[in-house]
C-alpha cells in the first residue's frame, strides 16, 4: 500500500513539472500574411520653441504596404508624395525624402517666421494626416487620406483624398483606367447630381450657387470605391464655398456598373 502511495505522489509531481515547463515556452510566432498587406505607421513632431496652450505640431498616421516589394514600393511612394504635397508652407512642397524631413520642413517654416517676427502674435500651426485602406478587392486598392492644415487665418482646411491603385501592380489608376466611357458616366453623374442637389434640368449647373469651372459639370478630383457604390467626393472650395463644405454623391453599382472597368 505504501508503495502505491509513493508512485501516486511521483506521478503528481511529474504532471506538475510538465505544466510548469509548458508555461515557460515562448508563444508561437504568428504566421506572416500572404500577398500584399498593410500595417499602420505613425510619425509626429512639435516645435522646440516655447509655447503656451498649444504648440505647432505635425501628426501623421498612414497605411504602409508590404510583402510584395514592387507593388508595395509603388503604393508607398504615391502615398508619400501625396502627403508631401499637403504638409508644407510656402510656394511649393518640401524636397524632403522622408516623412521626418517633411515634418521638419513644416516645423522649420513656423520657427523661422516666429523668430523673424517675435512681436507678432501667432497661433500655433497644425498639420494632421490620417490614412486608411478604405476599400480593397482583387483588382483595386483604395487608400483614403484625410488631412487638416492650419497655418494661420480664420480657419484651417480639411480635405479627403482618394488614391486608387491596381491591386496586382501597384500602379496608380486614372479615370481612363476606371471608366469605359468617361463622357457617358459624366452625363449620368450630372443627372444624379442635379436630382440630389435640386438643380433644374436645362438650367446652368451653377444656377443654384455651385461653382463648377466654365459653368460645366465635372467629375470630382476624388472618387472612392465603397461597398455600396461609387462615391463622388467634392472637397470644400472645389465646387462650392467653404461654408457649404464638401459635397458627396453616391452612385450605386447597379446603376453605374455599366460604366466601370473594375470594381
């Protein structure tokens, strides 16, 4: 009987050792995703000058493509060039080759102005960029970049930009790549635009206060692919005053699909 008791104790000790050993094992490494994927990267910078109640700053959060070098490099380069064309002060964008250099250029412009005019009251500047993968299919990657810029004045300026890419090559897509018939889809979009914003048929497209160039309807600079359909997005100042803000028009796929090469 005593021998059975000793054996039982030894078995319990062996089981406890196995459990303890199992707890010390390193967790299995997560498998790397196959194909093109995106991770989020953030950057930020503030002025080194003394400031009260808020400092001039830049914050950037963006998707970064990885895993297929040729495709990823093309997408990442386009995203960077877009951001560089937003975050700057002066007559032309910075020549920076990295996000750090772009931020430093923006902060440097503020610091220089502050030092050149030390007695002038200056509100802190702000540059804010947020990007995300808004839509993705086998043929398209649609990156949304939201931006807000303030460099003095009555108010800042917020905007949304759509970057469209061929999912297999990373090449930027134009309207010619998206539509089978640009004239046809423009005419269709104008009809829907007039219906939504109550611009009478036969009247000038700007009759109710819009500001289309040359009094002629045009597709917006930014077109988004969504689950519901194609979103035409006009930023503030594009076709209306700042007070009117952005204008949006959703074209369902079952209506606009005949004009699409990809979706």
